[in-house]
């Protein structure tokens, strides 16, 4: 079974980022995977506040639910508040 340990490579030396693996004295075979620099990884695009407002306005203008002519009235009709216990009528 292969176990993974985090380390940084400095020249020809591994600097363990966590507890080093339990190894006996002598040479140990390792597999090294070079990971991309975190700064070089692509980051997902997150719209700014203004960009998000523009997206929401455009969505509202497109009327995503044409079967609901008045969304506020629909919400009022659909929403049923339950009676709370010990509150009377």
C-alpha cells in the first residue's frame, strides 16, 4: 500500500510538511509528484457585486417562470403559515 506524506522539495532535499514517514535507517524508495504552484492554479470566476446584480436583473427581465403572472401573489397563495402551538387563533 502506498501512503502519501506532504513535503516540499528544496534542491535535492525533502522538507516534510507534516510528520515524516516512519522509516528505518538507510535508503528509502519514494515516488515524487510535483504539484503546480497554488498561485498558478486557475481560480473560478466569481462575479463582483455589480456583476451579480446585473445577472439577477437580466434574469428577472427574462421572466424565468412565465406560468406565474404575479410572483408576489403566487408566493402569498402558496405560503401557508402554520398555527403555532399555545398561541391561540
